[in-house]
C-alpha cells in the first residue's frame, strides 16, 4: 500500500512541477505518506490527517482516499461515512483553491462524490464479508466442539452400559463358582467323576470371571441406576426374534448364518454381535427405507466372528425416515472395540456396508 501511495505521490508531484506551490506540494506529499503509514495502526486518525492535507494539495489525494477505504473496512459504518464526507469536503476546498484546468467544477465534484461513495461501499462490503467469515468460523468451531462432546458422551454411555452388562455376568459367574465350590466342600463323599466335573466347572468359571473382571476394571465403570438396567440382555440366540420383528415392520431382511457351534460363543461377544445386527437394521430402516438388507454371520471357535450387513443406498435427495444424531455407529464402534474386535462402515458400490469382526477364542 505504501509503495502504491508513494508512486502516486511522485506522479502527482511530477505533474505539478511547474506550479507556484510546488514546495508546498512536496511537503504535503511527504506528510501524507506518513499519514498513510499511521493508517495501518490508527485508521481513523491517519485518514483524518490525510484528508486535512488533501485540502491543501492534490499530492495527498491518494493517502486520503486510501484512508477512507481503510476506515470503511475496519471501523463502524457511521465513522466511515463521516470520514468519507470529510474527504469530499476537503477535495471541494482543494478544487476551489486550486481548480483544475482540465475539468469543470461540477464534474470535479461529481467525480469526487462517486469515488468516495465507491470506496465507502467497497470497504463496508469487505467489512461485512470479514464479519461473516469470522461468524462462520466461530459457528464451525462451536459445532465441532459440540459434536466432539456428543461423541465423547456416546462413548462413555456405551462403556457404562457394557460395564453394567459385564458386572451382571460376572456376578452370575461367581455365584455358580461359589455353588460348585460349596458342593465340593460339603459333599466330599461324591464320586470321583462328580468331583472332577465340579472342579472343572470351578476352574472354567474362575478363568472366565477373571477375564470379565479385567474388562470391568478397564472400563472404569461408574455407578448406574439399577432401575435403568433391563432384566434381560439380548444376545445372538435372540437374533431370530429381532429379524422377525424387522420383517413384521415391513423391512426385507435376508439372513445367512454360517456359524459353527454358536452356543460356545462367549457371552460378551454374543451380546455385542446382537447389537451390531440391531444397529445395522435400525440404520438401514432410517436412512434407506424400503431397501432390502443382507445379513451374513460367519465364524467358528478359533476364528473371528464376521458380521456383514449390506443395503442399497437411498435415492439421491431422499430424506431419512427418521432424524438421527449420527452417534449410533459411534457407540457401536466403541462397543466392538472394547470387545476386542473391529468395526468398519462405508458406502461402496451403491450400497452401505457394515462389517464387524469379533474375537472367538477356541
């Protein structure tokens, strides 16, 4: 900016070199350059100084008009109007004191008014656009922070639900261990086969209880309200009922099971698998209503349990059947991760795919 103003000042001094007030023009040009420099930190003060100098010499016109633009961009609109009006008045005084031989006074006044009006509008538009961009950035930051908070809350809620489920399973497991240990203590006269069977149940129960206790501790469970805990925790054996309910609601579900020895599936994995299918059907029902869903379950002890759900995408522009917060898959991902598995979801080949892999010990 300063280089441009300096160049315009030099050009103006060159055109005024033969004038009787050339010495005054040089002083005004240097002072206007200092005023332009002051506009970088004090736009209004620098613009007023340049405007006063413009009443004395055309050499300050560049600094005065630039000051009006700076004030319009960085200060409130009434202040910008006042500076622009002062600039017009200063140039009217300049035109009366040192009239230009190449243009009439009326056209000079019209040109000055049009120039300052354009500068005022340009600066106000730039200021409004800058304020809008700042507002949009703030809204985006707030929305991102809010989404992050909601995701964190969804993860914590899923962790609390998982901890509650494992707490109940652990209590049940330990009660069985205590029962069989009591039988070993109070029935020492049992046959060796019965004693071996009871000891095996105790050993297996203690091992499973330790694994589940480790998971409970890792979740850092907070106390939940017992009244909020359902009496029955659905698991993979309840899947036929879930599919039947979805079909009764009009959803076309094609189920293919390739699971070997499903009764041997660990309870925590079984409940997680049920939740994966449940969330996948719900997601398809909300975002692709009327579209068929293909569900594949494949696995065996010693190999991962694979759950693959696919459904065609809804037509472009179609509104979802019900609004969603986008947190269902967040909680489901957290649940699968805590179960030791992995969940992927993406759109590919014109369909939405939900793929989960859960560990299944041998």
